[in-house]
C-alpha cells in the first residue's frame, strides 16, 4: 500500500466510482417510475391487485437480484481495471524522477559527489532536481577545497621541515658547522612553521565564529599613519613609492590590532606583486556611513579567472607556488574573515594582467554624534 502506483490507482478507482456508479444509482432511483422492467422470460411484470404498478425496488427484487449484481460487478470491475491502468501509467511518470533522485542520493551518500539527475517533469519535480544538483555541486566543491587544503597544508609544512631536517643531517655529518649562522637559519624555518600554524588556528576560529576581538573605538587615520611609517623603509628599500590619501579623521569601533593585521596583509601582498619603480597607494574615505580603506598597486594585477578565488585559503595567483612571490596563501583569507567579523566587507578588483590591483575594505563608521 505504500507504493505510489497503488495509491494513485486506488484514487482513480474511487474517483471513477464516485463519478459513474453513484450518479447512475441516483438516476435509476429518480427515474424508477419511468423504467419498464421485463421478467427474465421476456414478459411484462404483472400488476398488483389494486391496479398500481409495483415500486422500483419491488420490481428489481422480482426481476432477479443475481443479474443486477452481476451487472454491477462487471461495471465495478471495468472501472477498477481502468483506474488501475491509468494509475500505473501516470504513477510511473511521477515516480521515475523520484526513483532517479533516490538513486542519486544514495550515490552521494556513498561519497560519489559527481552524481547529477536530469531536470525534467513537472515544475515541482524540476525544482527538486535543480536543488539536488546544486547541493551535489556544492558538496563536490567543498570536498575539492578540503582535499586541496589538506594538500596545501602538507606542502607548506613539508618545505620548512625538509630544510630543518636536511640542515640537521648535514650538521650531524659534519658538513655544516653548528655556528650562529646555521642556528639562525634553522630558527627562521621554525618561525615560519609557527606563523603557519598560528594562521591556521586563527582562520579556524574565525570561520567557526569563536574568535575573540578586543572591541574599542579608534581612528583609522592614525592607525594607517602608524602602519605606513613602519612600512616606508621597506618600500624605499625595494624602490616602490608609498602614497597616502587619508581623511583627517575616521572613527570606527573594532579591534585595532586586527584591523592593523588586515592592512599589514594587504601591504605585504602589494609589496610581493609590485615591481621596482611601482606605486602603492593607501586611501581612506567615507561612503554612506562606512569607512573605506583602499590599497591600490601598479603591480602584476589579477586576471578575471583568478579574481573570484583570491580570498580562498592557500590560493595563489602564481601557479608555481613560489613562497617568495606567493606567500603562504592564508593572508587574504584571514583578512577577509577578520573584516567580516567586524561587520564589514572586502573586495578585490583588477583591470587584468600587469594592470595592478586594488583591495577595498569597508567598515561600519561611527557617526560624529556618537563619538565620545
């Protein structure tokens, strides 16, 4: 009884009985006086003693119940068979997409995330098929990202560990002397490992919304001036011009240290991708009660096919995975998570390869009436 075709067939049978048998019975009852029944031998029914014709039910009784029952059974049987046939035909059309969906769902449950179902049938069935395909595509993308992340983590850990292991082996074999230069080199590799692990930990907390922020009011203009003063010698050393275009004041409420970290990540990114003689420009302006920080460079730029992924973990525009030119691939992901934790947003824009790029942070700004 739980089969769809059985339920639909019974529904059709009930509808046909309701539309055919019941109206027929009502009609026969109403038209009883106009119906002339004959006896089984072909003769007319006799009149009763008072000269009146017997009632319809009396004539049915005298005519013979068996013939009437047989006729009704034939009608009901025909109706039932027709209802079953129509039910089977229609239910197969309805059940086929559901069976395909169930089969695909079992495949997805077995980790076959490439399964998709054909979008066809009624509008409701089509909506279910589209929703299932979207879900399967999202699961497949998430699984790919997870696998890529694991591979990237392994790669990032392997490189410094290999350096440390190789140098220690060389020291044990008396190839290198254990002096301060070699110890400093090994120490730099351990610091790199620590930064990677710390970044992964911070990113995990941010994505789980368990990261604590020290919220307070601060002036973005002062913060940017302080960061620019620290980076100015680095830019000068690499022959890159650092320009500032800032408001006199822009007060926001947030974690000053974490917003500073965001700006550091953007400046480091600009440094890596700007050639000697290039320019990096930091601007600060107000837009619709939001403080807008822009870091724009004249560097290598980002092509359209890379732009949607620049904030993904371990993603590098440079496919050769060079640490000097590509970093660890976590800076922009952490920056995006920190900005979103402050109720803001960050976007990236670029006119294309070798056309430079611009990263824009928008943070909720305190109105002047709310300033203390």
